[in-house]
């Protein structure tokens, strides 16, 4: 305990722990896996940062966003803690140097994305690292009960076992009872090692302002001009809205920057740095901004559009007032944006025919392994990439396939020294093996392509030995190695499955997921319109029961609930179906399904619609403001089925 308090003060500069931190850290140092469920801004990161200095090996942190990694890394470097991250935007030299530091025990903390576990190069290196603690940030992503389930997170327990990492710390701010149970089960963590602090923060003033769409801009200007003054985040749903609102604010004398995933990384980083340093007071952002942002003096979080769920809302407002000072959380609410939110869900639900196509490919594979080129299979099946990953996870759970590894279909390299210079470092059998590698490298003007399959066939060695040799050449500085085009390899466990019944079962699973996600949106609308204290109701959702109302939210102050308005839309029958759909029909290379046409009208891009360049057609997104099911019924009434 004395060592823990000494590090807290001398390294991190804190005189005392925040609620829950000491219990989690003590449990970890005692050798136990743990779960920390703290509200946004309550100091979850310290729960692994401090113990990492007491661990004999390295702490490996799985983070979902690069922006989150950047902020954590900046903080660690400011405390002189040896830490680094791996991401796809790194230079070859930085990547190589980071791996070398991790292998040699020169890093205490390494941050990665979950997808890195499937990277063939990283897996080779990870086996040579001493990892004492695995940290999973935003751990609710492992649960289908959660609001942003990520299929790759389901595999983290397997990765921990595979790489002999015995101790795990799961961190999240948004975990309902079902999600907590799911996390405990998947990582075999007992209830006594779950630490949950209070959710309620009395310095956040929650407001729901019913505003019709045409009045939003004027109302936003009023809210930004009101007290408390200072930094503000304005959340929107779509990238184009972020651009529009930021432009509108600047035209009205409010300095603001847009932020969304469609921007170049350098520009996003620049805007984030301007905001963090106080040189830009207002950022208009999609949910791509904010996760892990540790700016303590954000005075306002404004929802120009509805959030995706109650969990998303709680995460986003949690970025306000981390310094404990009064902060405003204002939702400018109406129901016009509900169809847009629902369309994200409908777009992720594959059709029976799409699923069946994937199953047919597996069943017809003559080999014992099934290779998945993700982007290629996504286009063939017309299933979005993330949904395709979820489908493959479902097939794993059904014991039809089992993931073996991910490899790069091809490697290119650039010679730093000559092939003869490389060969001169080896003798006997090793020299012959290296000669086989070099003889099967074909050089163009600058880059050289490595024919790994031919090397394996000619040398009699396995692929892993070839890759290890190439990695060694890269480490020595003899070559610069670059992998290209990843391929996921699955073992086919059960080939004689019934395609029709399996497709029906999987279609039902996705339909259930769709219903659950749509109901989550409806639950959120009910929450904003309830005749109950917002703070008390929100805390109860996450398992904290307040004995009194907050007396500062809009429901408490107005003595009545908010009623979110809805703009009346023109009827669907006013649109000319044939004229709007004809460009898509002309571009399609096969008959269009009802769902494809519905997604076209609702502005939901699928791989096939992207292939048809549907975005450039007048009918694309024309009915995005309408309810998806209503549009689907309208399409069915006009299409001969």
C-alpha cells in the first residue's frame, strides 16, 4: 500500500485517489482480474497506469479509438512513463522501433486496437513479449447487450489465453446489469472483483429543450451564448451536419470547427489539439470525437441531434465538467432525426439471401480451411463489413467455423542493403534458406514482391519460418517490410450443416438484434419524455438509485416532462417511384430486392449500392426522413414481387 501511495503522489502528482480507484488497484496488485465501472471522467485510466509500474512485465491496453490512445499516450509521456501505441498510420521505422522496445522490456504500456491481435506480424512479435496485464478499455463492446457491440471484442478472452496473459482489467463507463454479467462470464471474473462507483454527478445540469427542426440554429446560438461560458461540444449525427452547423456558427460570430471520421487524420488531430489547448472553444462533431478526451473544463455538451442511445447520451454528457464546476448538458430534441438513427440499424441487417450466399461459399469449399478476404466477401454478399464480421462470429459460436489466424496475402519490401549483403550474414542450412527467400523476390523499380508460397514449397519450411526471417531482416535494418491485403483463415469444423435452416436461424438472430437496437432508440425517446427527474432516471438505468430528485434538470424545474415535436412529412404517394428508381435499375447487374431499393431511398449505403454508384443518383437518400418500414411497404406496393 505504501508503494501505491508513493507512486500516486510522486509519479502522478495526486494526493489522494478518486472513489473506487484504490480498491481496483489493490485488487490488481494482489494478482486478481478486475472490472472497473466508473462514470466518464472518474479516472478509469489510472486503474491500469499506476499498477503497470508495479508489474514485472508490460501492460497491453486495447483501446477502440486512435484519439483515445493519443490522449492517454500524451498523459503517460508527461509523467515520464515508457509508453507507446501501434496504429496503421505509423511509419515503418516507428512501428519497428515500438515492437523492438516492447520485446526488450523497454515499455511499461503498449496501446493497440483489438484488430491488431489478428495481425500476423504483431502476433509473431507478441509471442516474444512479456505481458503481465491485459486492459480492455470500453469493455462493454464485448456484449451484445451493450449499445456498440464489436464482434472482434468477443475474441479477446481467447487471445488472452493464447498469449498466456493471466490477469485482465476491464474498463467501462456504461454497463447495465446485463452487460456486467456478460463481461464477468466471458472473462471468468467473480462478482467480488467488480468495482462500481456512483453514476450521478451533481455539477451536470441536464436540460431537454423541445425544438422544431427549423428553429434549431437560432436556439443553438442562444444556448452557446448563455452561461456557463467556456468550451463546448455540439454533437450531431451525420458528417454533413457537422460541416453545416460549424459553418453556420462561424457566420454568426462563433468560432467553431467541424470534426468527423470523413476528415483526414491530420486535420482531425489539428482540430482536437486546438480544442484541447483552448484555441478553439467549440467543436461540432459526430461521435468520432470525444471518447477518451480528457479536457476538464468543458462547460457545455449540446446535442443538436439525438444521440444513438441512453448509453451514448451518458457517455457524451460525461465529457462536461470534469473539473467539478457547473456544466450544461442540453438536448435540442425533436423526433425528426429518429428515422436517421433507425436507418443505421436497418442498414446493418443482412437479408436471408445474403447470408445464404456466404454459407454456400463455406459449404462448397473443398479445402479444410475457408479464407476470407473481408472487402471482397463484403462486396460479393452485399453485407456491410462490420455486419460480415458479426456473421462470422455467429458461425464460430455455431461451431461451423473456427478462426485460425489472419495473414497478409502478400508482402513487399525495399532493400536497404543488397541481397548479397544479407546473404553474407548466414552459413550452411540457414544460408540456403535465405537464398531461397531472396531468389523468390521480384523487384520492380523500388518495391520488391515476396512470393511466400513459392518459398514454402521450395524450402520445405513453413510460412511462419519465412515470416520470422523477413521480420529478422527488417529488425536488422537490411530491408523495409510492408504487408498488404489481410486474409482471415477459418477452419471448417462442420461441413454438413443444412444451408437453408442455418440461414434462417442466422437471419432470425440478426432480426432480433435489429429489434433490440430499434427498441433502444424508442427507450431513449421515452426517457427524454418521462415525467421524472432526468438525473435520477438516468442513474437508475445504470443501477444507482438516488433517494431524491436533482432539482436542477429541466423536468424538475419545469414541473412537467418534455414533448419532442415531429415535423409532418409529405405522404410517400406524392413521390414518383418509377422515375426515382430507374437509374438504380439501369445500373444494377441483377434483380433488385425490396430491401435494396428501400435502403437506396433511405440513404443507407451497402456494398452493392456503392458499386452501382447510387449516391450520385437523385433517388438516393430522398426518403431518409421517413420511417424505414413505411418506405419498405411503399416499395413493396410498387414493385412486382
